[in-house]
């Protein structure tokens, strides 16, 4: 079985590293990006099986990154899970304007739950 590739686009180093470690431990290949612009470049080059995308980031935020990703022929069908600290209705609605697999509020989700949601999204 081919190992699935997960891209984490998250500007907070501690969170990015913790997620990467958990995802590697779960048996996945992990790529990371510290902002949306770098994340978009990596996504279009590497074509990961799933992208974990933070919304609040410098350079290019998650909403802008997702919009640009969906403009690409490969990117329009890429699997994306939105990760955020924001649980307000406006952000949730904006994130769902583009097709996404899931919307995860970081404070309410453990690393174990994150791995479960990743596995579900990859089915």
C-alpha cells in the first residue's frame, strides 16, 4: 500500500510540529509549510493526498490559499481539512464556499481525533 502524503499548512511552529509528529507516528508522509503562499507552492508541486489548512496565517491566509488552490486543475479536487482557532459562523461559512472534507476547531480537537479525521478523509 502506498503511504499517503499529508501537507500541514500552519504558521504556529509548535502546533505544526506537534501535528507533523502525530501524523508521522500514524504512518503518513508529512510535508509542512509555515504560510499559505509556501503551502500553495508545495501543494501544487507535491500533490499531497490531503492538506491540513490553517485559516489565520501571514502572507496568504487559509481562505485565499484555498481559493487559489481551487483555481488549479489538480487543486480543484484536492482534499482539504480546514484547521482553525476560529469557531464563528462567518469563518465556517466562508471556508465552506469551496469544497472541503472537514472543518476542525483546534481547541476542540486532540491529536488522536485529528488522526481519525485524516483517516476518514482519505477513504
